[in-house]
C-alpha cells in the first residue's frame, strides 16, 4: 500500500509556507517502520505490533497507516508526507504521531 | 500488554472503536488441554481430565496457520496444564516460526532444568508461572499441596537457564491481597514481572468465589497499590475498581469479550472470553466451515456483543463511565443480570443485587472436566 507518487509538481508543499503552521524537527528525519513491527489493517486504521518489545500500538487513521508504511521509501518525513498527499494542515498531528511511534521504537532512524 | 495510540479522529475514543470489534482478536486465549495435574479450587475451566475430543496435532497446526493468516500477533496459551500435551514444544515452534508469538501459563510442574534450557533457547516465548500465595500455606490452600514448591522450583530453573524476565501470575484473593508486597519482593528476587488478575466465579471458581473473593476494603487496598505501580501487569482485569478514585488503572477500560478478546477451548469451541466457558457464550467452533475467522467475524454472538450495550440498572450511576458496569462473566456466574452491577461493584450495589438472587438462579455449568476426587478450599488453620 505504498503511496502514489505525488501528482503535484516538485516543491509544491514548500510553495505554500503559510499553510504550514509550524515545523517539527521530525520532518527532516529519515524514518522507517522497525523491521520487527507488523501492521494489521483494521476498520479504524491499523494495529501495530512490535515483536521485539511486545508492545501494541493503535494507528487511528488510514492515512497515518499509509504514511507509516511508506516512510522508508523517502529521504525525509516531509517528502513522505508530500508523496502520500497529506494536506499540510494535518502535518502537525502526523508529526506528533510519528514522534510517539519513534519514541516506542516502532519507527527507526535510517542512517545516511 | 502495553498499548498506545497514535492519530485518531476527534470525538471518537479508541474504546468506542474497539467496542465495534476488530478483524482479529488482540488477546486470544487458547486452552490446549483440560488435563491438569493440579485441581485448583478456582479453576476457570474446571480442568482435570483430558477431553477425548481434544484437537489433534494436525488440527492445532492448522489453527496456528489460521492465526498467522489473520495476523493474530500472539496467543495466550493455557489449560489445564498446557505442557502436558506431548506435542507442546512442536506447536510452540510452529507458532513462533509462523509469526504467532506465544505467551503461556503453567503451574511449572513440567519445567525442570533441561526444559528450562529448551524454553530459554526459544524465540518469542513468554512464560507465566501461576501461584496464588506468596508462601506455601496460602498458595497450597488454593492450588494443592506442594504446588508452591513446584512453582518456585520452576522459577529457579528458568533463572538458572537464563530465560530472562518471566512473569509470575497471581489471582487476587481475600487470602493473598495482604501479601501484595511479598509478591512484589518475590518477583524482584527473580527479576520477574508481576501479573495480577481478578478472581472470577467461573468453573470451579463458582463454588469457591464466596470464600475467596476480596472484601471491599481489600479492593481499595488493591486499587491504591496498583495505581502506584503502573508497571504491574493486570490483563486489564480490574477496570471495575476504577470507580474508587479519580485515576483509571492503565489499560483499555472495557469488557473486551467478543470485541478484542476470545477464548478457544481444547476441543476447538470458541467462547467470548476466558471467563465464560458456558454454552450461553459459545460462538461456534474452529471445526466449523470457515474455521476460526468465520466464528470471530460473523458469529451471531460476537456480532451482538459488538452492538452498543445497555447500561441497564447502572445507567443512573455516576460511576458507569469509570467501571463500565464491570465484568460480564462475574455477573453471569453469580446469577446477576448482565445489564446491572458487578457483584464486586465498589459502590456496594453488587452486594445488594447478590442478596436478591434467588436460590437456583445461578447458571448450571455446561462443562466440567474435574477429576472425580472432591476439590475444596483448604481451611485448616495455619501454623
């Protein structure tokens, strides 16, 4: 369920800075789903389970599931948000969700 | 289980979403056998003798394949004593190699030094050793003579084998709530995690519940003790105590029966939760066409449990949001209506309701695998 490549021209998100109310340091990071995390689709989004630390996490939005699943294909979180066509007004809630997932090791940083 | 949430639409709580059910259970309890070398007085499944109709090894393997296809992340294996099954290690290996993690509960009688080494070498196997007292006298009164020594010997073997942090699982009773600190000390001594769960009046527990269930003041002690220790595992079983304070105990705070939880018994029958092994709460069988997935997703019983439930007599109580009306199984087996207070309601409504239960209103058990010898709580005075 990788996100389609954005149909907007490159740099479209950056051309509307006013629509981005705040920036998060997460935007510049390169993250991916931890290899020991499994996602199970559910009506509300997905259940994520970490076979390493045995934790369960609820991804409560289908868009968040698409984004999390696709993160590893993009050089930054911001690029993934653009590719997944997430409206910039929703970026703050998505970056908060990603930061929380990273804090519990559901996402890992990809070293350059 | 540690749960977190990320994202989520405004106005809709995770609990609301979970009440409508999931495509597969989060917490699936699977009882492998009714055979048991012990005869605990509160056994939820009235175990003792093996059922001749028990799932075969081939059926068990097929069921694990269904779990894997449904992405059931892990199963909670119990019994009876699950390690009695001769194919126990084979099915654990099959589950873990299929991506289905295993957490199993045992009385420890089959964990000797070599067994502990074998378990320590396995990937993704969690072990819960059951005790119901922090000393032999308290434990053995419920679980039988010598069972405390057996359990602690198993813990010693696991520790020597370097298994890592296993769990010590305790059902909270009137007799052992004064030992909460002692349980914590025991767990700390082994580097183990402590898991405390609620006594249910199910199985043989229906007969021993009146002697064993905590008294009101003890419920307050337990709630306060748990609030101070959010790391202690509870399987979300004490949400009925949430009405005792401003703060909810960690967990989902809902009855998960048929929504996020179910039980598969040794003959493949599927029940709404581990505490309601009774025909009234049987949704189907994994031997039915369509297997477990069809029972979970389409059975009439589970569909009805996912409908909005009436708060009934509890609707006018200001604490309903905190306690959610308590435990369906506790009400059912004490003869109380399901849309009324829990028998251990912390505001005292349960006691009043229990007093009004007429003789013979308690449901007759529909299953019993107890051994012929009588099972009774040992009330002999302690030295």
